[in-house]
């Protein structure tokens, strides 16, 4: 088992056994992690759309080249 896996298992066990720690972790997730993750997701959307469009353009070019080769052009 890798170091990170052991660390995560240990943290999960600690959360399972300690209600105060579980409550604090829940607060941190709600107050800090979720808002930052939501903001990062919104900021990433334009880059994701651009990557999708670029991929679609590329696949169109590949399809055209394939058809040219298949049809003997």
C-alpha cells in the first residue's frame, strides 16, 4: 500500500472515531473546499470548451484526410 493510501486510511479511521473532528472536517469542506472547487470549475469551463472545439476540429481534419485516402484522391 502506498504512503498516500495509508495516510488516507488513517485519516478516515480518525474521522470515523472522533465526532468533533468529523464535524470540523465537515465545516471546512462546506466553508472552504466547496466554494474554491466551484470557482475553479467555473474558471476552467472556457478552457474545457476550447479544448473540446479544438479536438472536434482535429477529428474533422483526420476524417477528411481518411476519406481522401480511401477514395483515392
